[in-house]
């Protein structure tokens, strides 16, 4: 009986270790979320989920512009957002409701991280270092809306 219990414990440990290894192999990290590859493939294939890119706009290191220059940069920043929206690249954009380091967000509807990075580089405030960006892959229901 003692041998049976030891054998059962050994088999259970081996099974758990193999399951844990399988889960790690089947998982993929997308930004801050851990999802299983098979589930992602199914949802994307079925059109239930779509990859977007969440961009966090943060206070940049170069903020020593005079008020006239800062106003011109803001005007260019807003014009750039408008252009990207009309091109179908940005689905959502807006400032934060407080005066902290996080200044605003964009939600890009693009195919790749590199495309988003290149489009962010067209923003005058990002170009001069007034703003910096953090880009995250983000999944949502295709066609999801705010309400």
C-alpha cells in the first residue's frame, strides 16, 4: 500500500509538471495580458476579437517651450489626431482628467506595432519630446463601442 501511494504521488507530480509546461508553451503574452494561443487564433478567426493598440501619452522630458510654441504644438497635435482619425488609424483619443504624468490615450486600429510607432512619430508634440508614448497590444470585441 505504501508503494502504491508513493507511485501515485510520483505520477501526479509528473502529470502536473507536464501540464504546467504545456500551459507555458501554449501561452502568449500580449501586452499585460496572458492568453492562450489557440483561443486567440479561434477568436480572431471567428471575428469575435480584434487586436488594437493602446497608446499611453506621457509627459515628455522636453517641456521648456514658451507658451506660444506650446500652443502651436498642441494645435499640431490635435490636427494630427484628426488626420489619423479620418484615415481610420485612430478610433479613440483623449486627454486625462488630471494634471499628472499620464497626459492622454490613443486607441489605434492598425495591423502592426511598427505602424503605430511610425504614426505616433508624426505627432509634433512627440517629435520634440513634449510627449512620450508607451504602446501596448490590446484585444477587444471587433466593433466594440463606448456607451
